[in-house]
């Protein structure tokens, strides 16, 4: 499954929409996503599973790139 992760660059940073970044990651569930990213020191705001039409829409974005962790 592909997940979209919305996050802040620093773990102590308060979520502000203008500073929110996103990345795409392949994992079996949300728990695995959080485990894979725990050493990055980021503040994970939201983890969203992408499938069907939503995944197709995200793939159209020039920023769509699934990361290897």
C-alpha cells in the first residue's frame, strides 16, 4: 500500500499549514509507516492510505515520488 505522510521538519515544531511537507511511502500499514520514519526526527501530522482514484490523482502530481526507507 502507498501512504501519504504529512509532517513538520522538526519533532518539536507546531503544525502550521504553510510549513507542512509531504512524502509518499510504501508500507503494509500505518504502524509500519510510523516505525520506518521514527528515526528522522520529524513531527508526523497525518498518515493517509492512498488507493483507487485518490492514488491516481496523487500520481499526477509532479511531487509524487515513493521513497525507499
